[in-house]
C-alpha cells in the first residue's frame, strides 16, 4: 500500500512525538513445552495493533499485509514471508522520517532469546525468504519496521508484525480444499489518495500443513490488476472504469493437481445506480469498507500504537447533492454535514420529479492539520412507473464444446474459435398490474459470431422474425427479437445459439441482455439481465525468443565460455511463452544450431553454442536439444536462466579471426498427443 507523502515539516512536533517511543523487549519461550506454539514462544516485541482506516486514509501506522501465521516448507525448498506496511497520514506528513527500515527477528525453541536475522539471510528486507534446513524444526519470525530520515532519530516510530511460524517438514503435502477472500469487496478506480484503490486477496487452505504455493490472477485487467505473488489487487484508476472483477487464486500442489477458486470485487468510484418503482424510496450509499473516523493517540503502553497524533481533532463532513432532471443542482443534507450519514434515502419517488435524477457525495476529512477531499461519481436514479411491468431476466450462457473448471452460468473461460455458445433467457413479468406491449429483446455478442438459431418459447424463428444489428465500433452485434408483449405474470423464453469467429488474442467480452418497450411513451421501459462474461483464448502456444548477443569475439576468448550479457539473465526471460492451450499435453521446448557461426567475411568460428544445465553442457550444433519439458496438464512457462546456465558460447583452442560471428538457432515446441 502506498500513502502519498505530504511535505509539511514540524521539527518540534517530531521531537515531541519521539519521546513517546519505547524500546522493544524480548519475550522468551516456555522451556517446559515440548510442542511450542506462537502463544508459547511469545514474541520479540508485542505486535502492533491492527491498522485503523477511514475511507482509504490510514489513521494508524501498521501492516496492510501481515506475514502468514503458519508456513510449511520441505527441506531444501524455500518459503517467503510477505508483508506490507505504511504510516498514518498525519505521521507521514508531520515528521522527517521518510524511509522504512526493516529488521526480522527469529526464535527457535531451545534458543535463549530472540535474535536478529542477519543481512545476508535477508533480515533487512520487507519480505523474508527462508530455506528449510532441518526436518521437524519450527522457527518463529517477527518483523520490526522503523521509519527513518536524513536526521538520525533513534526514537522514531517502530511497529511490529504478528509472529509467523515456519515449520520445516521432510515430505511435501498437497492442499485438498481452498477458499479465497479479499479484505474489501469494493475498491475505487480513482487517482485520489483518499479512496481505497487496492485490497489484498487471501487463500484459506485445508490441511494447514500444505507445502504448495498460491498465485493470483484476474479475469479482466481493464478493471484491476493483481500481484501474482502477494495478492495485492489494485483498481485501474480511470474515470470510466466500473464493474466487477473476478479474482482467481491458483494453489500449485507439489504432487497433485492444481486447485483454482474465485471471488469477486466491485470496482467503481463510490456510488451505484439505483432503480425503484414510483412511490418507493431509493438509497444511495458510499461503497466500500469505510471504517470509523476516531481519534487515535500515541500514548499506548508500548509507545508504538501507530496513532494519528491529531490531538483529538479528527472529523469529516459529507455533502450530498442531487442533480434534478431539469438541470438544477441542490444540496440535500445541509443540516447533517459534520460526521453525517454516509448514505442518503430519498422520499417516495415520482416519475415526474425523480426519474433520471443523479446523486453525488463530497467527503472532506480533517486529521489534525491535514485536510483531504473526495468527490464520488454521479449515480443515476431510475424510476419505473407505478403499474408498469416488472420484468426480470434470468439469463445464462453455456459452451457446448468445452467446459472449463472455472465456468459458471454467467462466465465462460477458454472459449475458442468454432465453439458453439448457447444464450438462454427467461423473461418474467412479476407485476400483478403492469403489462408491456411492443417490447423488443436484445442479446449482444462478438461481431464475428455466426448465428445458428434463434428460439422464442421453444419455436425456432426464421431470419425474417428477428434482426441482427452490427456495431463495428464496439466489435459487437445484437440479435433483436421484436414484438414481445407481456401480460401480468407472463413469461417468455429465448435461446440463441452462435458459433464463435476467429480468436486472434486473449480477451474478455462483457455483454448484458435487455428488453425495452413502451408503457406510456416509446421505449420508456427497460430491464436488464445479469452481465454475461466470455473469456476468449487462442488455444495455441506461442514463443518469442530474444536475440542473444555475446559481443565481439577476440583471440583472448579462445578455450573459454562466453556468457550472456547481464540483461539476459534472470529475472529476465530469454524465451517468452504464451500457452493458451485448453488441453495441455506433455510438451518439450527444443533448440538446435544447424549452421556454423560465421562473420561477414564468411570465416567460420571454431566454437559453438552450448546449453548448460547445472554444470552439464550440451553442444547445440546439429543436436536437437530439449531445453524444457512439462508434464500433462501443466502450462509451459517462460524460460530464463542464471548466468552460468542456459545458452552459452563455447570457444575452442583453435586459432580464429576476431570479429562478430552470427548464426541462427532453430526453436521448436513438440507436443505429445
């Protein structure tokens, strides 16, 4: 999490704040417990209390991401304790301390006390990577974070994480069940630092002693992106970004199959549109996990509670505005601004006065001397006439040719060219008084889709009975079924089959079926179904290989190995692989050097390219060498190497001319069927 820094410097305030800092104390394990737990070994220092926020503002200093409490690692493997911390808004603005300094501490049962993890073991990094050494041994870790500045301040604020246990086990253990969750179910697509634009995803796995690892992805990066390792979900900060993103957690088991589970998070700018019938009330609420604005002091028993130092002067005001259909704008809560309601409910609505009015909130927060402000989007109130129909659309989509494990009624994954998609909708008028005449049903799909059949109430329609409208700008087409009328409590069913056109790239298409019709005026009634999402993939595997330049060869290079330049070593990949196959058969990535290395004068280099794998060299000249192999069901990963591994240039003892030599490597992907 990032907190924007406010450059307001109060040196005297810094000195006053510092006097409240206390030194951490060691807490030792109970020597009588043969199976110690976190409760037994205690902690290096009492953990800092949970962070308190209001809206997206940090009221206290602390951790947005705590290290995972229980961790299991096989001997020889590694596990990483990941954290994320930040300062309260007031503390960040009012002190000279600008940089976080990290120190991990560890305790192994049998030790006399907690000790600092040395720098060479990663003890001064935000995230700590630990290698399992001795089987059946448990070590406990705790992170200290202190913010420092140009001027030394030994009493600068310190915070302490929860204690994390790392159990080293002799054998790998698969996870069997997994659920995923997020800290917040709504994040803001705004650049204002006051709003919460990100949240963390977490996986809960059974059994707890699993030794696999979890990676994260999302179905639609136009709404939000996610860190593959930490699970930090961040909204795309553009005004037009609004929708629901699916967060996908993948548990990679050491032995068995991977497990995937999903959850959803809304993305927007604070308010959601509302639709009510005339005579009903509508409520607009500021979305998200807003928290409470309260005064936090820094004089707790530890002296490091992470308080806001605001001197008890925290408050907020909220102003609610309404844009009337006639274009006028009014504030509707003038008597309830200070610490006012974060939602507003209308009076009973009417078509004449309320339909298509818009609501907006402006929030101002005061934290001591700091003031922050945020303005939400404008949310639209739609009022349906009293006595009008109440048509609900129950819709679903299905791929007749392929079922992905992540598929559900409203989201299909891995759809390819030639697949047949069936769209079904049941439209029901739930009103006991309102009817609809002359309605038209609209179903949207990709422009390249080919309509196979359209059914209305189990009867196939001819092409004269429906219309296909193409919108090249949005790359969509609409199937429009006209002249649909609804009596009270009447239902109609629609089924549309279409074949998918060419899929040239991975993409996700969002569409929503709807019906429009007339109650009192043309097209004055509309009802939308649920959003349908289709994630397309090419069902291909593609490879993009970097050119490898070993530089100019000189006679001094004879009888030696020439390494790649540093920019082509890990973490950089030399071979980028995009594996979008639906059926992942066993696959090998191969490479061979068919021609000699020659210079511009056609002089042959007395040497060749080798593939080195952990000290074993394989000559690539006229040798089709396996570089990487994957088993059935596994995606082919991109390929990168450390300096000593991978494709290297070996020079023989023979004499040769200095210069630049070139050849071409032939790469291939071999799939077993």
